């Protein structure tokens, strides 16, 4: 708008100047034509006064004697050479005025007519025109900005609504849907997001049904195994196997129930330290039977994390099963639950075995010769659900070390000071009485 208004303002000023000069030239030319027949000074003065009474500018007359006619305003300027040569001329006077000269032709007592144009006449109407020009330009800019804002807002509102829906879907609200609106392209994206959410729901429902069907299929071999146990003669072994079968059937039933239901919205909480102690009490029987020495260190206080007890048990069992499956009998191992760092608001569960470099324990989940790698994958996904992570690496002795970090769900806003039971003391080491099993 400035690129349009600024040049136009110069054009307006130039037009006003040309208009004032043209008007003065017309007055001078008219008076000079009337003076062409005036033979004495008195007639010249009379005609000049009549012309000045009806003109916008004041005219003076130079007589043939070289003086200004008496009774008229004097012009302290000599005749320009152009006028002496019989041509019209325009000169600059003091104060910024312009003098328009017109020679008088014929047998007259007058030699030339000069009309003074004041600075105000040269710029008459320019200021008001500039105000209208720039004011109109500013108004057009405001209107254009307002229209652009309304147009942009119609697009942005649709995009913000789409972002809100996608954020809800990302946070697990799979029932969230948006109403496609806005420009055609934005509405198409909104419709695609709705269809994607429907597709995700359909896939999840199909996965839940497939998992539940798998659980039902497991019941057949379990039933056959129970019949075999019932036929056993040793009462002690029979009771032990019946107890293990009952635990397995409960796990299968729980799997069927959980997979048929949508994921719960509220986050579960459980005591990680208690889960470590309980599961180690279970696995210690097998460890002793295989001649494995082990060390368990866990705080005696409650360690609350954002996972259910079933999830914690499954993850710990996966870690310990990995040790028993991929290391030879007699290989020692350790289980430690401690603060990730002093003052940190997270806990680290470290399972480390003393295997050799030639052990077959997998460092990454995936198909292996001795396993499917699903155990470590379960551990990683469980840690991720709690907002943590899991890392697998080799120890200097050739064994494997799995560290699972999870946030402390009961951590206060200020950085906690480690107290008794938060971290194993240096004096406890491998043989601490607190958590040694």
C-alpha cells in the first residue's frame, strides 16, 4: 500500500502545481490580450484593476518605459530575457512564489503582464488529498488484515480441532472423533483420522479376540496334563503338580478375561520391592535344585510404581526365566532393586548373571536358538508402560546384565533424600542380611 500511496502523493503535488501555474498563465494571457489596445498608462491601470478584481492571483503590468504601472502592486523583478523576446516565462520569486510572465503584443503602452502565484496556491488541496489517500490506504490495510484473519482463523480452528483429536487418540482415548471441517484438504485429513481410529479399534478388537481364542486353545492340553497328574502315584509330587497346574490355569483364565476387555483407563499401582521378594521366593527353589548361588537386594520399604502386580510378576518372571534358560546349571546370579541414582525419582531393577562369554543368552529380543526372545520384549514393553526403559548389556565377566528403570510413583515433588532401605549399604554388599534369600 505504501508503494502505491507514496508515488501517488508526488503525482498529486505535481498536479496541484501545474494547476496553479496554468491558472496564472490563463489570467496573464487574458489580461495581455486586453492590454494590446491600451495606448496610455491610465487605460492600462484601469484594465489591470478590473482583471485583478475577478482573478485569484494578483497581476502587475510593466510599461513600455520599463516601469511598473502606478496604482498597481509592484514586482521587484526585472523582465526575463524570454519576455523581451516575446515568449511566456515562469520565474521563482522570494518566499517560494512563482512569477508567470506574458508579453503584451501590439501597439500598447504595456510591455508585459506578470502574475504572482503564492506558495499556498501551488499546494492548494494537497494536504487534504494526502490525508484521504493515506487514510484510505490504511483503512484498506485494516480491512485486508481483518479478512485475512477471518480466513486464517477458519483454517486454524479446524487444524486445532484436528490436533486435539489426534492428541486424545495418542493418549489412548480411542473413542475420540472429530467433525471434519474447514477447507477441503483439512476436512479430508480429519476424515482420514476418524477412519484410522476406527481401523485401530477394529484391529485391537480382533487382537483381543485372537488372544482370547488362543487362551481357550490352551485349555485342552492343560486338561490332558491334569488327567496325567491325577494318574500319578506319588502323593507329594501329585499335590505339587496340581498346585502348579492350578496356578497355570488361573493365569490362562486371567489372560482370557483381560484380552476380552478394553485396556483400563486408570493406571495401576503395585509394590515392586514386594514383587521382587515374592518372585525370588518362588524361583529360589529351582535355583537351589540347580546349584545356583544368588544374591537378592531389595529395600524393606514400599516401592510404588505405576504397574499392576500381575505385570510386575510377569516381567520379573521373564527376567529370571531368561537366566535359567540361557545359562548352565550352577551359574550364579544377582537381583538388585535400588535407586537409579542418589536423589533420583526412579528405581532400577538389575538382574545380572555370572555366565561366560559363550553363553547363549540373547542381548536383543528376536528368534534365537534357545528361545523366542519374547521375555525381554515383555520386559521392555512393561517398563515403557510405566514410563521407564530397559537396557541389556554384557558384564566384564561375559555374563548378561538387564537393567529396568521405572519412575517412583510415590516420589514427592522435592528430590527425596535416600533413607534406610532405599539403597543397599556398602557394608551389606552381596551378603546383606536385609534382603539375602
